[in-house]
């Protein structure tokens, strides 16, 4: 639950900063800062999974409605689900890092 609150707080702050920004360069800067924070959250969680050997595996359940379920898995009991859950965190972290780098480059180009 603490991660959900932190993610919501950062999303709200970045959304407010982008909305109130006057220039496109500032908007790119705030998006870059926000996605860099998300990169840190996701990479920390993935590294924590690697060290502890436990992860939360998320999956959709039910075809008639959207419902997301989670299952606590360990490296020893369910290696495929553990690896899938941890790899998804690493991939999302990499995606956020890429968006952040592009935003910082865009900020530098627009600031000139």
C-alpha cells in the first residue's frame, strides 16, 4: 500500500507541474523528473525481489470484467512466476528510464 500512495503522490505532483508550466521545455523537464522517480521506485522493488527471493505476481482473472489479482510467489516454489514478475519490474524500470532520458534531451533542445 505504501507504493501505491507514493506513486499517486508523484503522479499528482508531476501532473500539476506539467499543467501549470508555461513552456514546453519546462513540461519536458517535469516529465523527465517524474519518470526518473518512477525508475527509482521500480528498480528498488525489482532489486528487493532479487535479494529476498519473493515477489508479487499480478494477473488478470475473469473474462467478463477487469480484475487484477496478485499472488505472492517465491523463487524456490514458483520460479517461472517469480522470474516473470521480477522481469516485468525491470522492463518497466527500463521503459521509464528511456522516457526520462528522452524528456531530458527534449528539454535541452527546447531550452536553446
